[in-house]
C-alpha cells in the first residue's frame, strides 16, 4: 500500500497578508500551516520524506510541497496514479457563521486556506488525471503528530504527548498508544497554548515567532531562572490534575490582537519593560526573561506528564509537536525519572505531520500492514558519483580529489579536522527534519571554544550565544556525556540535551554550552559508516571520539539538498574543505589551491 503524506497550507501567508495589511512582517509570520513537506509510505515503511524548503529555498515555507512530492515519487519509482491514499496533517471543519469577534474572518480563512477541498484542487492542478477526492484523507493535526512519534518508536504501548502552537482547536493533547490504536485522554485548547506562550516571549525578545524559538532556548542558559519566576508564575498557572491555564494569552482583544499577540506583548512590556528590537544588543534582563520562560515551559510539561504517567502507569513516552523541538525541556523530561524511554521523532515539528499523517492513515486502514520502526531519517535526495562529478565540472573555482577507499577518505578528513579545518560534509540521502544528522553537516574539532566562535562569526554568521552540537559514537556516548547506559538511542536525533561530564568539559569547549549542557547525537556506526569512520579516526588522532556537528547551511538558508547548492555554499561560506561523496574538494584561489 502506497500512502503520500503532506503538510502545510499553501495560501495561509497570502491570506493573512491580504486580510490584515496593517500587520508587520514579524506579526505576519504568526500563522498556521508552515513547514510544508511530503512523505511516502510504502507497505508501512517510509521510503522518502523532505520539506519543501529544501527545494524552493524559502525557510519554513508553507507552500504546497509539489517539488517534495515529485522527488518522493521519483525516488521510489511511484507514479501519482499508483498512490492508494493522500493524507494531510490537518482536518479543519467549517466554523459556524455568526456576527462579530472576527468569526467572518475565520469563515473566510476556512474557505481560502483550511478547507480540505483546496488540497484536492492543488493535487488536481499539479498531478492531473487522478481521482484525488476518492484518495484524500484529512488527519487531525495532533493525531498526525502523535502518529509520527508513536508508530515508528517500536513501542507496543506508550503515553503520548503532543504540544505545539495549535492544532485545529487544541494546543496540547495527551493520549495512549496501544498496538495500532491511539486513544486521546485529554486536550488543552489553543487559548492556553504552551507553544504560543513561548512564541510570544520569542517575539518580545526580538526574534521571529515560529522560527527562532530555539534562540530563546539557547539564550536561557545565560540567564537567572529565579529573577522573574514569580512574574511568570502569575502569567502561567498550574492547576490540579495535570491542568494549567495561561491568562497571559487571554489579553488579546479583537481580531488584530489575536492575530498579532499585541495584547500579550503589552502585558509582557508592562511586566518586564520595553521589548527588545530585532538586532539590538541583548541585555542581562533579556537573558533572565528567557531563562524564566524556559523554566515555566519545563515545569508545565512535567506537571502534565507526572499526572498522566501516574494515572496510566506507562513508562514509555512518545513526544511530538513544535514544543518537542525544545532540547532543554526534553532533557528535563528525560532526567525526571518519569519514563524509562523517551521517543521524539526527528521531524517533531509540522513537517513531521506529513510522515505522521501517512502513518495514521496506514494504521487505520484495514489493507495496510503495520508501520515499521524507524531508525535514522535518511529519507531525502541522494546523488550518484556521476551526478556529483557533473556538478564539480561546473565549478572551475574548486579542485576535487577522488578517493575510492572509504578508509583513505576518512583518514584524510579526520587529519584535516584535527588540524583545525572546518569541513562541509555531504553524504548519502538527505536527513528529514531540522537537525543535521551526519549527511548534510558542517564538521569541526570540538575541543576548543574558539572553534565555536569562529564558526558562529565567520561561517554561520549567527548570534554568538548559540551552541553547537556534538556527534559522538554510540559506544562512547556515556563516557563523554551524562547519558544512562542503555538509553543512547534516545539521543540519535539530536533532540535531547544532557550534560557534558565534568572531566571532559575542558576538551569539549566548542560543543559544551555555558551551562555545561550539550545537544548530543549518539551515532551507531551501522547507521552512518562514513561519518563513524571519520569520528573513529579523529578519536585515534586526538583521543576524543566526538566532533562538532552543525547544519550545512548559511544564515537564513535551509540545509543544502543537492551538489550544486553544496558547492555554492562551500565557496560562499569560506569553508576549508568539502567532502562530497567520494570527493574531497578545496577552493582554488589566484595563488593556487587553498591549503
């Protein structure tokens, strides 16, 4: 059985801009339906998945994922007419027509953005000649998230938590997975959204909501969690039985404030002083606000999870939704002792609902086999040696050396890294999700903090408070980081922060954050033998079986997808070396090949 999953709303941004032209660019980003993606499930196994941003270059785009669909079908040699189902990770219903309070706006929004019929029309436009109406399956948003976390985990029973900005009407869902069934226990409506709360703080701190929340997470480590704890305790109220309320979000009056969060921002300004303007210096006050917001987010998640873990007795957690991209909060959950296993899918955000919608459609279809357990999400585009060679031939500013033996290529790359080079790494099929997991990465020596500063300032051109992640061999993970033996696989997707062991912090300065934490990727060699060989050789040279691993992109650019973009990014980013397939590439200068 062949099922295509899709996410995103093609006209969401266009509709909001047309309806509310008085909003500024940052306010216009507050919308449903970004991170469009496509995923192909064949007989219960993911065969392909990619976000549309990797094809059109528009970060977090919600446009219909036509290029991602084409690539998924091409890579699996599936024709559109061969698809049994198309599942979309939303299932909106028409709101009741009534006067006032912006409801006419909501009706127009449904008709122009959310109506499932619009997805069918887009499929008919881009892939004509197929009866899409018969094959189309809307999947409620939080069920798509839940499926993306639970089904590929391999668990037969699990507590499930979904937390994000909003689904159709809910912002948090607690469920239980048993076999192929997902039973919802409790939901919290969008008026009390943890994701929106954290996003509002992101806006207040001068960043872009629904894009830069990870910057607030990184900034929080520099702050004092206690300075504003009482203030946030007033703005977010924990209630008995795992409930909570966020009165801060009730301060938006009328449509414009609801769509811009101006009322919420007004309250934050009254409490904490003027909001930070984008691009202006960051003060200690901003760090302390970020720290308090992070602490409140973690406290609410643990409040919910403690109640439902006690109620169900389940020791496995499957967690998805945009909030599940908060690695620091995930670390708090992992360390809480509530669960033996925490599974977070690599696509925990809305791009992952493309995968989840397909999985839910499969699990609820009598004709489909069970969904297969997933390991690494290397589900995107891959390229042959000939295709890479062709791209290299178009770059006279680059010189490539081909290595027929992996051991030789790994040894040369490890020596370059140990000598201080920053290496762009392009291998195999592209990862799915926002993390670079060793196929589209920038690698560097993790030992000196100065390497972090160099990459931040010269290559990534980003804020200096943001940390970089370590990739460590699976068998060495517990030696360098505070990871319980037997739980290493929970760290495979770089989504759970833990601490660097005290005795290793002095020689892991580039990947250890100011608070001693690290966003670890624990790599099994069988999942990525090329990168594992480099780490092994680097460990032999330096004694440290760890590398700095960050995404292969520059500021504002999605992670690179194809060889041509890889070469352009390598040159423009002033990186020292690009290892792409079997080729090690250096840049030519007027003086010759750069060494």
